């Protein structure tokens, strides 16, 4: 058992007390480490001004991930090297290639966003396989707001810097990170106030039983905001990410199984391989920084009615494994969501893994995320559809929505009415589409009105059916074309 959090900072191992481990990483950097190059803009993961890089060993190699330091607890940096803008050019004499390109191509005006932008791009410069496309740069910058320069020179700077070959990772970094690894559970603090990171599930269940009021965090991309915006007091924190095996991603002949603490970034490739639309939803899930921290299990456990993964995974027929002590149970994912903020989760129980049956080749899957902004925005409505087609008729249908109710939910009446639908007879579809609109009573809020949500849901089902019936994508994927045109591709 370790009694402190440890990470590497400026070539030395830093040990954090329980109180420091529960600070945000941004506060720790600025207040304790005097690394004030890292800025605070929104304090909620949206603007990217606070972006720093966490370098970690993953599957035998060093990866450099940009994260939002404003919503990450300092304790979550355990086992990593924390890199800030100060580290890119320690003496100031020689700039990092990204800084150099930003300077020459006028990528900065007021400069408030610049350290965050430079850190996002430095991570890409280090880890992205070459060549780096304009679209990849735009995706990398989705979580970095710049209000005055405009993105053209920033994107140009990124492309120029990344035109050079991918640099070697400094050998000393891999050695230091490997030396830092251990198998110990962490318990920093005392009964009243602590930061704990169990290593085994049994230790986790023990902690949950002893401290039922503790704040449990995985990536803290939801929970971090409760600290910085709702200002909740959380003297006891249990971090899930060190529990061995809880992040495992496995593919069998029939299913993809994703451990709850796998990050959205780490699960992206396997999940995205199930269906192109799921890959696109994940590309637009938060930002690079958010996906690097956010976990698949956190997205499900938080049970937001507008979370992106739940409707997609429900349509794909996923099941959820919950565990407490020695007891394990499995349920269809949709049954986990009971009512707004009410899940079928017993005291002390955790989300352990999500299993998604591999779609057979005949399955037609569509998912559409509707947001006000294309990038870094939470869904107003997300519709996900999985159909089996027999001849030219729908043989089975699973239809799920986010944003249409207090929970992610299936449209069961519509699913029944879809059976036997003739794909060659679009004029006969309107009664079915009206049935969908009648099936939900969505809320009006700042994202969308109830009327808008109902109309959009109806139109998304219509769009999915048209595509499956054979309509050309050039008539249905208009936003994708506009986005590609902006990206210059
Ligand atoms: C800027 C920004 C953009 C975002 N964009 C999107 C988006 O586009 N789409 C989207 O769906 N979400 C989005 N989110 C929300 C968030 O990133 C996701 O919900 C994320 O998956 C949460 O995972 P986490 O690991 O960070 O959860 P945490 O914040 O660590 O935890 C959330 C809750 O789940 C509980 N929990 C976590 N893991 C488990 C587990 N294994 N068992 C039991 N309980 C658990 C925690 O106790 C807590 O109550 C965004 C968030 C931010 C800040
Ligand atoms: S300060 Fe805006 S993302 Fe962190
Ligand atoms: S340079 Fe001012 S916000 Fe980007």
C-alpha cells in the first residue's frame, strides 16, 4: 500500500499528499508548482486553455495524451509524467517545432489560448503517425477555443510542424515511467479525508463498503465539474483507474467486451470498427482531451439522458455487467436506466464491463448526433438504429434515442411497427414516423425545444430508412460534406 500519489515532473518524482491529490491538476500546477503558463478559462473542460500532456506507458510504449487539467484531479496523474508548456522549451533558447511554427505563421494574438493549443499540437507532433491530415489537425483542436486569432494560421502551423518526421520519444522518459510503475494500491490520507486508488476489485469493494459516501471517479470528466462548478465538498475520493483488469478490452468471436475504466480514446478503435456511424459519434465525443480521460463505464454509470454511447450501444444490443463483492449480474443495457438520475444499481455495486454483440454483416446500423456545434458539443438528440433486412422488408429493428426522455430509451412501439416495413414504399412511411414522435415526451431546455426534438427524432428515423432503402449518401450526409469542405479536403 502506498500512502502518496506519485508522478514525474521536470525530471523528478513528486509525491502528493491526500489534500494535494484532491486538488485539480490545474490548481496544483499553478499554485504549488508555479507552472503558470497553463491557463484557466472555463474550468469545465470546454475551452482547452488548461491543456497539459500526460505521458504514460501503455502497452509497452510511451503515449502522450493531452488532458484538461482543470477537471482532472492531481491524483489522477499518478504514474504519469506531467508535461506543461514550460517543458517544451525549458531554457527559452530553442523553441519546440510547434511553438516555432505558431510564431512564424502568426498563430497567436492575445495568447490566452496559446499554451493549451501548443500542448494539444505538441502531443500530436509527438504521437501522430505521418502524414498528418488537415482533418486530423481539426479533430485534435476540437477542444481548444481561440477567440481572436482564428484557426487558419493555427491549422497551418500544425500542418507545417507535423510535416517533419515523427520525433523519437526521449529514451529517458520510457525508463523513468517504467521505473515509476508499481502494483500498489494507494491510500493517501485518513478515514476523514483521503485519495484512494485500489489495485484489486476486492480492495475497491471493501472501500465502497467502508465509505459509502465517497466520491467515486474514473476519468472525472463529469465528476470534475461537480467540484469546479457545483463546488461540492468531496473529502473522500476513490479513483477507479488503477483497478487491475477493469480497463481490459477483449474481442471474442461473438462480442466486444469493454472494461468500465477503458477510456473512450482507448476503446475508440474497437468500438468504431463495429460500425462507421459509431466511429463518427466517437470522433465527435467531447474533444481529444475529454476522450483521453472519459471512460466508457463513466458514460454509462452517470446515466445522462444525453450521453452518446448509451443509445448507440442499446441499439446494438449491449449488455451491462455489474459487480459488488462476489456477486455479479448482467442485464440488457436499456434496463439499467430506470428514470432520470435513477439507475438499477445497488449500493456498493460498480459497472464492471459492457458487452456488445458483434454485428453480423447483414445488420444495418445508423447513428446521428444532433448538436448546435459540430465539435465539442453535447447532443440535443442522438438517434441510433439497428435493422435487419429480409429482401426489401425490415425483419428486426432496435431504435434508441438520447435526449428524448429523462433516460436513454428504446422506441419499442415504433420498433414493433417497423417490422415488415416495405423499403420500396416510402409514401407509406409517414404514419410510422408520426408514431415515433408520439412515443416520447421530450423536455424543452437550453439545448432544444420539445417540438424540435420530436421533429428531429422523426427525421432521423426517416433518414436512416432512406439510407437503408438505398438513397445516395450525398443526399443524406450533407453536414459531413460541409465539414469536409471547411477542412479543405
Ligand atoms: C467538455 C466536455 C465534453 C463532453 N462531451 C461529451 C460528449 O460529446 N458525449 C458524451 O456522452 N459525454 C460527454 N461529456 C461527458 C463525459 O465526458 C462522459 O459522460 C464520460 O464518459 C464520463 O466518464 P468519466 O470516466 O469521466 O466519469 P466520471 O466523471 O469519473 O464519473 C461519472 C459518474 O459515474 C460514476 N462512475 C464512473 N465509473 C463508474 C463505474 N465503473 N461504476 C460505477 N460508477 C461509476 C462516478 O461515480 C460518477 O458518479 C463531456 C464532458 C465534458 C467535460
Ligand atoms: S479551463 Fe477550459 S478546458 Fe480547462
Ligand atoms: S489568441 Fe486570443 S484566444 Fe487565441
